């Protein structure tokens, strides 16, 4: 037993198994979750192409469609495969997300350990990635399959690049390129991966050297080495923009959101997410830009995207628990509990998001007038206090009017 715990190879295997086990135990409740009415219906439940299963025609559709303003062919194919194996069982779709996340955690540990040689530091980073509340959404929401799938192929890209650095050859470089393409086909969030590989050349791979003279001599060659990777990145970027332009909701015009506002929002968003990485409080499924949904911002939803309120939000967050993680562990977020007779449709939802959920609720009914009015007083969960919006006199306003539609 002592030999088992001291041999490096056995230590790695034990740590990998422990990491995978922790993920499976903590996220086990998601296997009992249902689809939610936010994008899951559009992506999976009511998508006729997914219900046709994995066919050659559907493969062609996945490669060419801009459905929902995105180009994510690998994600569509994974949904088709789930349907082929388990039909529309939501637990199976959630279980796939869970298994992908567990694989990502183990792969992150393996890649970090091989790159740095630091066993326990790599295990700690992988454990933080496994349990961080910011990752709950990607695991517990079927629609976010694109994130866990893209992360899987992104980590495989790093692993393949490590093998290429150790023994350069065109076959191994082809593996790097192939995994990068698959990652971009799942979700285009890793378009910066060629730059990440160049940073890895400096540390921890130390291909650039220590001194400025070495860096100047080696940098041009290492940059040229990454140029073929820029081709799929550029192609994926063009397809992403074209997909977003196919729907107004995905890419607002410059009249709606001027370029200067976009730059300012990008800076604040980066800072906001860095802060949430340190203290993951006030998490939400939707962070509206202040210029897009001003009523939601007034009600507190978009304050984190407003630079003037950023520090105030941060100070207030220190006295709150990260609710998404706690809800998952306790099982309170089980989406099978749908509103029934006499049950308020937004029971248990954060009060400041009621206007947004009302919009989703109305959309579920085909956009038809429901005759129901949103009231910050009447829609509150039992025991909650009324929402204090910028204009409380508008309580009872129809959702469409409240959102400026």
C-alpha cells in the first residue's frame, strides 16, 4: 500500500480517479433534471432535426445551419447522438454534460501535470475547476453542451501540442489542428488558442528561452509555426458573425449598441468575470447590456455591467453565498418542479429576474397575449419582499411593454 502511494504513476491515477469521483458525486443531481424553457426547447426538445437522429442528411444540416444565430455543428451532432441512444430523456442529455465535465477535469489535471511536472499544484487547479460555481451552468444546462464540448477539444488541443513539442512531426501537428477545428465547431470561444499556445512556449514549455536575445531569435519561428492554426480560427470567426447576423437578437446593430459602448462593456465584462472567478456571487443565467434591457438594469439585473455600480456590487457580494453551487448540491434547482395549479410561475426565481422570466414564459405560449400582467408584488415568492425598481409605479405592466416591445 505504501508503494502504491509513493509511485508517481500510481499517484497520478489515484488523483485522476478522485477528481472524476468528486465531479460525479457533486453533480449527480443533474441526472434527474428536466429540460428548461430557456433555449433547451429550441436546441433540443422542439428541434425537428435533433428528433431525426444521427443521419447523413442531419450531418449536412449541422454543418450548414445558422439556427438560433449560432454555428455549432459538433454540438448539434452530439445532441443527435444523445437522441439516437436515449430518445428525448432529459436525464441522458444532462448525464452527457456531466461526463464531459468529468473528462475535462481529468484532462486538465493530466495536461497541467505533464507541462509543469507539479503533481499537487495541478491537482489543486483541476479540483477548483471541477467545483467552481461558474462552471455549474455549463454542466447543469443542456444547451451549454457547447461549452463543455468545446473545452474538451480545447484541452485535447493543448495535450496534442505538448506531444508535438516533445517530438515535432507533421502528423502530431495535424492532431493539434484537428482538435482545434473540432473545438471551434462546438463553440467559437477558443479562437484565442493559437495565442495561448504561443504563451505556453514561454511558460511552462520554455521554448522561447530566458534572455531577450534568445526570445528575439526564436519568436519569429514560433509565430510562423502557429500561422496554419489561424486559418480555421478566421473561418470560424466569419461563420460566427454570419450566424449572428441571421438574427437581430444575436447581434444588435451599431445603432442599438454603438461601437464605443461595446468596447466599454467588454472591458467591464472582463473585469466582472475576473471578480466572479475570485468570489462567485450574484450569478445569473442572463447578464443584459444596460442599453438593451434598461428595465432589467433598473431592477438590478444588469448592475454588474455598469462600471459605476461595479464596486458596490462587489462589496455587497462578500456577504452572500454563491447560490448556484449551493442550489445544485441541495437539489433545489431541480427543474422537474414545474409550475402547477395555484403555483406562481416564477416561484423560487430571483425576484430581480422576474421580467426576464415573464418574457420567456410569454414566449413559451407562442408570443400570444396571455392576459396576465407582471406585478412585482404579486409574482414574488412567498416570504419575499417586493422588488424595488426605478419606477415602482409600473408594477402591473404587461411584460411586452415592460421590456419595451
